[in-house]
């Protein structure tokens, strides 16, 4: 079936090649991909497919011993006449992904492909559009044209070489040939080069610079408005959500994260609720500061950005519960609720910052986020490239002795096996002034080994065995050298591609404020992301005031983070109530089995044991505006130090099964409240003082009940 290649795909291929073709060929050459230069012998191919620019060629021939050999060509063979030959001309169209996934295995690379194959003088040509995965496997082929007398290619599709081409495209040209539109996600090459796919701009050209300058003026106007402090926090939250992969200290969680890891790092997570009496106003500000891609392609998830949950009119009055928070926070994106507030339980754990926009707030609504983020992320990408270049230079210096030793060992091995290099020797390669990669030395060495094997006749079996042994020795030497070079590379790149050091510096600065450790970390993440953004985008004189504005706003909001609940007053009032109503007893003491008792005291451990069903009665002591659940209340008691807890399997246990009643082995679920933490005023109260004296003077056994009578021994009376 004939399927014409669309004009759009042809234009995309031509446009990409016009912009990046020469650069791509240089990168392919540096990565030792055997590019073929068509000669006059290939005139029929050149004339038919002159617009296809990446060219690789494979051919087979007979050596002096009459054995068939197959090689990749860079020039037309003059030494050995080819028996069969295949040439592949490729021009990249774009890179897309399949199955709505950004996993490496989901990427597909689209090419216009022209092929020519020859067998004993007969030839064929074919033009098609292909899609391959990263491994070079063809996923789809659409043939536009085929002609000639040989229908089946003489060599299979060069999967391995195309995989190497795909790697170069992914590592060096991903943004420039991305065909899916903006998607908020970072892609990192193995070298640590970072590409952000969330913005339409790809290079720091005049167009982006102009757009950035205009957007910067819009941002300044917003920050100077009476909603500026909240806007600064929201922008910092967006920046941190985008930059999470660059903070190795932060543990991102999603639904695939193991349970124990979620439990361990759940308290590190941070989300934001932004609300206003005017829901439209809250929505508008949230989208200005956090909506990176307003028109996200369908079914694609936000990974490195902010996921916005917009409240409906019915949901405005409903707080974000702990169960809802836990369900929504398990994703790699930052989470923002618009038009809602966190529940007291969520706020008590300092998991969700609640921002309230004044109903009277007025702020400009000109968009600014995309150009600024594009400028920022492109500079970050360029920084990662510069880092890689710097790393390579440092690694080259550190590994120079390794390469020198490798060259020496290669020459020594060649001498032992009476092997002569056909062209440059490893020593010649090492003396060249230009920077050379060890991979090019490897290609030089093994090409000569293969050529020497080809030139050896059938009767020289000992020589063939000697060459095989030499080849294995060469490979062993290269493996040893590569291990040492990789170790040096890992050592150098540890801190080059992240904000590890920047974050640590900001944490030290934040320690001067009266914040708990977890709050210090969260404030530091926002400040570090904002600081790097200002360093990249803001004029020097404006950085300090803008960073100070965010710092003041964060500290002010953090002080209001947790509602002031008088935990001590409520707890002591409830204990007094139970004691005054005679609903107490010493643990396993006199009257401890009465049905009305729900508070026991253990004088030995100075511990109150409170029956676990207490909360419906206690919550009546809260103020009307204090809406607490049993779990959040117990969390507040724990944080205040009143509650005895035990850590088991990374979980906090607050309730204990204990024998509290005299004459019973039944275990009652109770909370253990530390008496020594309660106030002197509580113990000085007359009713409490008398009750404690009474329980401390109770001389009954602490055993829950009498032991069963032992059976009398046989023969005794």
C-alpha cells in the first residue's frame, strides 16, 4: 500500500535540518557513528534522494581467504569490490511519545527514510516515513515509493546505528525537534543535560529576551500590588514545583512509591490552598502564578509543575480533609487548591499553607509566567551543558594518567603479539593536540585488529589465534580504563547538576527564625528556588528587595500556619471534669471496675490512662471555630508532649491495650497521658489533689485479678 508523506512532515524535516543539520552531523561524527559520503558510484541514489542528509552504509565483500566480511562504510570501497550493499538516508522529522507517557520507552523518533540496496549489480530504491523507538526498532512504516528489481533489502534495517542516532537526537536536540507541544516535565540525558518541555521557546534568542523583559515588567506590577505577597509565595511554589528534580534532599512521592517510603517522607510534602471571598479573584491569581500550560495536551499529566484543583461553588465551604490531602498529594507535581482551606488536622501537621486573598485586593492580570519560565529553564539547560563541558574537562584532567597508562599498555600488548598498527598508533593518537575521546581510540585500535584479521590467509591459523588473543587483551585493558574514568566522573558530577549546595546555604540562613526543623526545610525550598530564579532573570539591584518580600511573606504566613488551640487548658479541664464526677480510679485499684470510670491513674509511672472513647465528650470543650477530629487532637497533644507514644515499623502508636480493671483480664484501649507534664495549677486544684492522694494511698494489688488455683498434687490432702 502506497502512503504519501504529508507536506507538513516534509516541511518539519526540512525546517529541522536547516536549523540543526550541520550541528547534528558534527555530533554524530563525534559519537563515532559511521557516516557515509556518497560517491559518483552512487549517483542514482544521490539524484533520487539528495534531500536526505544522514547517510549510513553497510556492505559485504570477500577477503583474501575468500571469506565474506561485512563492514560499515565511510567512503566508497576501493580496496574490496562490494558483493552487496545497502545505503540508508535519514532525515529527522520530530520526537514524540506514545501512550501518554514520558517514560524513556514511550518515546518515538520519526524520520523520512530513503533506502538503496544493491546485489550483484541489480538495485532497488524505496522512500518511506518511519517511526522508531529509542532502541531503533521500527514501530511503523509508511511506504511512498519503491522501484527496482530486488524487492527485499539485502541487509536488515540498521537498528543499532539508528539507536545511536536516536540517542544523539535525545541528548542534544530534544527541545528543538519536540513534536508534542508544551508538557510540564524535565527530561535528563545520561550526561545530566536538562531539557524542560513545558515552554514553547527553545533558545535564548532576541524573541525570547524581548518576551522575558515584557513579562518581567508585568510581574513587578503584580508584586507591587496589594496581592503582591501572596503572588510571590505562589510564584515561589511554582518554581519549586518545577525544580523539584534539582533538589536531591527532597523526596518526591507518587502512587507507585512504596508504603514505608510514603510514611517516612510524607511530612516533608507541601501544598497550598488559596482562597478569597471572591472565587474568581482567587482563580485568576492562581492561574497567573501557577498555570504553566493552559492548554495541556489531553491525558498528559503534569510532572514538573503545579496541579491546580479548582473548587466549585459547592466545594468552597468544604475544607480539604486529611484523606483528600493524602490522595491528592501522591503525585510528583505541586498541588494547589483554589477556593478552599485546609482542615485543622492538615494544618496541624503543617502540610498545607493556607493563603487568603483580601476581597479588596486589586492586581494587574497581564500574563507573565510562560516567557519568564522559558527564559529561566533555557538558561538552566545551558547551565547543565556548561556543567557537562566543565565536568568533562575535570574528568579529562583526572583521567589523563589513566589514558596515558592505557596507551602504554596497548603498545606493550601490540609488541608482545608482533602487531603493527596500519595508520596512527595509540601513541600518535595521544600526541595529537586536539581533545580526543577514549571511544575514538577504541575504534582506531579495533578497526586495525579487524583489518589485520581480514588480511590473514586461511593457512595461518596460529596467527588468527594470536590476533584473537590480542583482541581480548585489548578489550580487557579498555574495560579497566573505563571503570576508572567512570568513577572519576561520578565523583566530579555529584554536586554539579543540582541545587544541593544552594539549598544547604538557605537552610543555614533560615535557622535564625523560630521555626521547627520541618518548617525550616519547607521555607528553604521555596526561598532557594526563588533565589535561583532571581539570580537568572532579575536585574541585580532588584534581587534583594524581591527576595526580602518573599521571606517576610513566608514567615508571616508560617506564623499563622497552625491555629492557636489551648491544648493544655482543654486537656486539664477535661481531666478535672472526670475527677469531679468521680469517674476515676487507680489502675486495677479499688472501684476501677465501675462502668462509669473512664480515667485511671498509675502512681508508679505517674501516668493517666484515658479510655479511647473519650473524644465525643471532650470536643464539647472546644471553641465554636475550632473544628478538630480525634486524630488531629491527639496529634496536637503529641506535639505538645502530653501523649506517650511508641514508634513501630515507621508508624506512631498512640493507643495502647492495657488491663485497667481489678479482677478482670480484659484489655481496654487507652491513651497514656504524662502527669508530670501537666501544670502545677492543675495539681493544686483541691479536687485533683484529694483524688491523687486517695489513689496513691490505695494499697490493693496492681494485678488485674487473682491467679487461678493450682491443682493439688496427687496424694496430698
